[in-house]
C-alpha cells in the first residue's frame, strides 16, 4: 500500500517536472532550488549521510532516498528501512 502511493507520487512528480522543465527552458538558480526542494518533499533525494567522530573517523554512514530536516542542533531523516534517524555532530551529506 505504501509503495503504491510512492509510485503514484513519483509518477505525478515526474509528469509535473517534465511539464515545468518544458515551460521554463532557462531556470534560474532559485527555481532549480525550488524544484529540488519539491522533489525532496515528494519522493526524497538519493543521498549519502556520513557521521564522523572528533578524530575524523567514520562512525556510521547511511545511503538511500530520503528528505533531510534540520531540527535544532541535529539532522533528522527516515532511512529506507523506515527508521527515524536523528544525528548530531560532524555530518556530511552528499547527493549521489
């Protein structure tokens, strides 16, 4: 049921994005950022989140398609297994 809704959301987003891209051939940086936020809200963006200790060693890394929210002094996201992850410290977020 959840996966079915996600597929429908992805389809709707894809159609909307194609229409938007065809109607605005030269998007400004602000418009591109708005599109990226919309994509993140609807289907998430494929990312890699890496948490480091104070010596620069990797403590843990997550990869998946998710939306990241900054809540106070920590990062929050729901991983591909449905777990709510809250990370505080030195974190690097990469789009993959």
